[in-house]
């Protein structure tokens, strides 16, 4: 077990780098003992959404027949490209012949979702089917590069449910389909810098605790931003207080970056706090840039995104990865309202700044001043010079379309309820293993959890024990003890700007039975600290 001195060398590492050391220790412990190796450090779910995938793979087979209709050279393995006229009728016939017990799965779903989209959105059937077949074989660059025409309409409607079911705005959003939420972060940081909306030395606020890259990226030389923590604590149910919001009153704070529901707090912003934020921005900081990353919103019923309440100020980020179990697909979106403060800020910039910024896009448009912020994000994501090859790959966009349609067709939201039930059961297993009581919180998505040793020891044992631990135990000792002694990997909470003596657990990526064992291990570590405290005071270990 690394001693306190050795643990200091890990203090400045990302928790995702510390994880590698924890994995080695946990695997070693599991190998020499009867304990299973349990890695609850990553958020990759251990389930997948099947219906859209079944339809996707069947659609691929149909698309090949469409390409071969145009030209077919089987002796060399060459075909033409899918064609539009009559494609809807051919798809319906193909699905009809594929239905039944002996047919491949997905035929019913594929036929139903195409009809659903045609009827709901008024699509021309052949045009929509061509987008699907041409997209799934991936034989063209994305056109439009920002998002395929039908896909954008479908994804927009899905996201209004996923992110704004509790409060749908009247405005429409432009959508950029990107390579997961991580790409969205990179592109947004880059675009804000290139538009001079955020400059080196500017100050941004982070709603902490928060996903680690939001802490690390502003410090890079590329951006060199100053950071103010707008911190939400467990004592406040991880909600922003009036004092927290007051930090945003300073005009030096140019932007507020949020993950909502939180990672790792896993708690959504309450309607009451959201209303206070809306009032604050509208009356005191109408120029405040807001970025909200809402990937976990689907795990909270009737989730309300900041984007739905403050669309003009907000850049929205959403990834399909967690809800549909598709982290390997890299499906994400950036959303910007048609009417927004970003275009206004760009238009009202000083002449010198405006000239420099517009010069970036003179090869793309004869009127750079009218080039929208969302389109600048697209261009900057490919360093402008490669804008003509920008855009998310077409098979990925087709998968995005199918995931969205299947979810919209699920009127009872049975898939959502089942996913939420998985996480709730695992959460209950862990809590019972720890032997604690946690009050019900309808805003808690249960995707992650912060195991705050300081909070729980203060509640169940007392302040003196907490003070002794903070004086004598290195914060990373929690994660290392769990790995060394129990074969369990949990990320250190400090890496997310959560309380130092805490760890993050993912409820998504292990079987249900693992979480009671994790809870017992966490309890054992906590008891070990209490026993060490009592021994240091010459007290009975069982007193």
C-alpha cells in the first residue's frame, strides 16, 4: 500500500490516470484472494439498447441491395450507390419479407420507425429512405456538413424530450452532430476562443463538482482561463445557493459551465434553483455565456435543462452514449438557439477584433459577418481549411436517427423506466451494504454517486474523528485502500473538485450483485479509520 509520502506524487494527476494505478492494485488483490475484481471507476453502462441496433443492421443489408440495383459487379465486389426513387416501397417490401420467426430481427421496428418519421414530420418517403440508405453505406461526405437534413429534425425533437421535457422552449435550435460529448467540449472551447468570446486571462465559472476535463481544459496554455468555482455541497443537496449565484454577478465572469445532472453528484438542478438562475441572468447578467452538458438528463424524469429556460444564452451539449449504451459509437450533439447572444456578441465586437475573426472565414463565404456562430463551430472543428470535409460520419448519423426514433415511439417510456430501475436497484444495494440511510431525492439520477467519507463520518461518528482523519490520512488513501485491500476501483472525488475525502462510484457498469459488496468495502474502510483514530487516543476499539 503506498504510504502518504508516495501518495503525494499522484495529487496532480487526473483521476482517469490515477485509475490505472488503482486497477493494478485491485487486480493484484483479486488475483491473490477470493475477492472479485470490481472496477466501478468508469461510467460505461453494461447494457445496450437493442431495437435501434437491430433495425440498423437490417437497414445495412437493405442498403446493399439498393446499391446493387444501381450497379452490381459481384465478381470483384463492387456496387453502385443507393438511389432514391421508389426506395420507400422497396424498403417496406424488404421488411415484410424479413418479418417472422425465421427472419432477421429488426424488420418490424425498421418499417414502423420509417412510417412514424414520415407521418410525424411530413417527410417525403423516398427522400428520407435515401438519407438512411446512402448514409448507412457511408459513400458521401456529410451534406449539410453540420447535420443531415432529416436527422437534424428528428434529433431536435428527441432532444426536446430528453433535455426539455419539463420545460420546452418556443425557439428552435441548430444542431451540430459530433463525435460524442468529448468532441463537443473540444469544439466549443476552440470556437469560443477563436471568436474572441473567451480570451486568455478571462474568467469563467464552473459548477463544481464537475467532470474532470472541464477543470483541466481551462488551465491549458491553449486557453489560459481563470476559474471561479461555483460549488454545490451535499449539505445543500448539491444545489446552487444564492451566495453561489452571487459570484456570477461580477462582469469579469464571462461564462458558466455546468454538467446537469452533475458528474459525479448525479443530482439535477431543482426547478426552484433553476428559476433563480433564470431570474438572475435575465435581470443582472444577460451577457453571461452558459454551457450545459446534459448527458445524464434522461435518467431524471421530466428533466429540465438550463437550455430550455435560457436558450439565448446557452450552448447545449448532449451525448447518446450513456442512455443507449453506445459509448463506442461516439454520438454527440452541440445545440445553439437560432436567436442567441453569441451571434450578437460577434456582430457587436470592436472593429479590430471583428476584422481578425472574419478573416478566418473569407474562404467559406463572401459575407463572413453573416456567418452564424454554430457554423463557425463547424468550421473551427476542422481548422476552417478542411470545412468541406466537416461533419459526423453518415453511418453514425443514421444510428443517431434510429436511436432517436425508437425512443420517440416508446410512448410509455418503458425503456427509460427500466434503465432508471437498474440504477435505483444498484444504488439501494450499495446503500444497504454501507449500512446508512439516504433520503429520497427525485432529482438524483443514480448514475454516479459521491461517497463522501467526511460527510458520513461527521454524521455517524462525530467531528473529532473527521478532524483526526483530515490531519492524518491522505485523501487518496480511500481509493488506494479500496483497491489494495478489497480489489475495488473507485475514482478519487478530489479529481472532480468534489470533497477531498471522497470517491466516485459508477452505478452503471457492474452487475447488480457487485454494489452490496462495494458498500461493505466502503464501510470497512470507514471503520478502519475510526479504529485508527480510537487507537491513537488509547480508546477501546469496540467502545
